[in-house]
């Protein structure tokens, strides 16, 4: 046997050996249907939160102003005081 034929035999044998090694690897774990199809349930909003959102909508507030207004409004509503005044 010549050197070239020996290298060819070794190359072919190694391809067969690696093919079976790859065939025996474990399949990746499948994701369960519960985690992929289930969405988080929406968080229940309190009456104070809903009322403050309505007030913010009436004032036309958006972004940081709305967030600040709602935060102050909810705090005052839970404390039992009147909602925050308009700060435009």
C-alpha cells in the first residue's frame, strides 16, 4: 500500500467514526408547552389606579408627567387625601 492510499483509508475510517459519534449525541431538551404558550396573567389594577388613570387621561398627560401624576395620585388616594392638583 502506498502512502496516499493509507491516508485515504484513515480519512474514510475517521469520517465513519465521527458520524456515529455525532449520531449518538443527545437531542436538546424540548421546551414545555406550558412555558411557551402561556402568557402572564394581567395584573389586577386597584380602584385607585384606575381612577388616577382616568384623571391623567382627562388632563391629557403622557410619559414622565403621567407617571409622576399617577404615582402621586395613588399615594394620596391610599392615604385617604384628595388627589394631587394639576401642576402644569
